[in-house]
C-alpha cells in the first residue's frame, strides 16, 4: 500500500472551482424569452450581529 500525503486545501480548491464554474455559466432569465433557463441557485440569507447565514440549493452538493 502506498502512503499518500493528504492535502485538505486541494479539496477546498476543487470545491471552490466547481462553485465558481456554476456561477460563471449562469444566465439570468430574459424578459423577452419565456424559454430561457435560469441557472442561478435558490438562496436564503439571514444576518445577525455576529454572522451571516447563507443557504443555497446546489444540485449534487
């Protein structure tokens, strides 16, 4: 068995790349076309004194 050094930052970079690519390819719905598809995920945001909570619906994650 080969010993492989685990790098958690590589996994975080991969996740960040996937989320960035999700938003880069998004199109906002056009008022001119009813057939246009929106790829903007549903989001809920809530703010308190100390934190901001962001809840996203991301398929596959």
